[in-house]
C-alpha cells in the first residue's frame, strides 16, 4: 500500500532530535556569550601576574567558533537522530511487515520480537497472541463450515432419495413417505435453527439483562419433564437466587441443552441434578447426571460441533450434534467458563460459571 505524501515518522524523529540538540547547543553558546559580555571583566586584571583582557576581541573570536559548533551540532543531530530513529523504529517495522502479511490471509507467522520487555515488545507479544487466536478461530470456522455443509447435505440427500423412490414406485404407500419426509425435514429445520443460534452466540449479537439463573433452571426442568418421564429419569433442582447478566433466551437455551443431554444420555431410572450457587463474583450452574463411565479423553471432545466423543453423530440420531457446542458458545459469549468432568460412579458433571450481576 502506497504511503500518503508527508514526512515519515523516522524523519520527524530525526528532525526533533536534531532540533533538540541545536536548541541545547544554542542555549549553551548563548550562556557563554552572555558570560563574556556581562560578567567577564574588561581591562587590567590584577593578580600575581597582571594581564589585560579585551572583551570585544574575545567576543569577535568566539562568535565564529560558536557558529562552527552550531553547524557541527546540526550535522551531528541529523545523522545521529536518523540512526537512532532507525534503531528505535526497527521493531515497529517488523510488526508492520507482520501486519501486512496477516492482511493477505497468512496467519501462521509470528513477530517473536527479541530483546527486553518494553512497549514494542509488549505490542509484538499482543499481536502474536491475536494472530494465534485468529488462526485458531479461522481453523475452527472452516472445520465447522465443512461439518455443517456435510450435516445439512445428509437430510437433503435422504429427501431426494425418498422422492426418487416414490416417483419410481407409484404404488408405494403415501403415508409412509409422508412420515419419513416429515422426520427428515424436522431434523433439517432443527439443525438450521441450531446453526443460527450458534452463529448468534458467537457474534454476541444479543441484549443483556438481569437474569435469575435459578428461575431459568426451573423453567427448563418444567419444559423437559415429559421427556424425562419418557426416559424414566428423575429431575431434581436446588439452589438460591442466582442473578447473572446476559440474554434470558440464550441462557434458557444453555440450560435446556444441558438438561436435554443429561436426560438422553442417562440410564433407566437415572437421575439429573441441577443446582445454582453464588460464589464470590460468579454464578455457578451445575448439572449432574447418572450414566455410563466416560474416559477423560472422550469428555474433552464433547463440545466439538457434530461430534459425540471421537465418533461423528449418525444421520438418524434425534439430536443434531450441536448441544454442547451451543452451550460452550453461549458461555463464552457471556464471558463465562464451561467445565466438563466425568463422575467416578458414571455420568457427567457440567459446571457453567458466569459473572454475577
């Protein structure tokens, strides 16, 4: 990118340094000249050896010398200022080159500025941290887009296959076709809505209000009570008032997703416990469920989109594979933390920590 006409920062620093040196030199020479003119005696000086001082002769001899010194200071200031400004701005030039590389789409490089910790080193380290986060975010978005395209293509392909079969077999019962199309279409709609919700959480495009997380837990438990009864799972809630700041709809979605997962991934006659507490400046939501024992390496992958542990979700599964991914996105959008811990007796403990109101 072409630089706009005008003085460069290096030239401005050079002129500033030279000007300061010149000003200091002129003030010093002026002080010596003032001493000659006003404080140095004129005439005979009586000491052990009498001598004569002619002040006008000294001044006439000093003025050319003073001019030569000022010229030397000007040259020295310009040359020295140019060299010093170049050395001081070298880290900034390195950061600028890295920025231009990043503007072209390359996020793998780093500044890695050596030397002691100063303002330029702090700027370079902050820039490297930003590049690392951007690189990870872009990689995650690309992986997510690829997975989302695959998952959206699956129900569309199933629908196309069903329609082709129905067209080639006119005697096929219409009720069966309608039912299967309804199931596939419902899954596609749920997946699309989940993707939109995930995008909304990632962009943090929501209004923040005061939300009592304990009431949100009660509402989610009441909504999913029929599902829990269907699976033979008991829901229990506890906790005091837990005021947080955020989106009521998104926090309700977070709680609903956690409770839904805890019900579906449970054992017959299992339990789900939801609790809200206030610890210091944070509001904590804990969801625990019974179930099979989970290895830690499996738990660490549960928040990946379209993943269940190390296996991709099946196309015919009731879920869309975004439950915990949405929970993690909503938690991060509310400046909170999400922790998943396998229970020794089986099942999972999920802890969401949000800033308290």
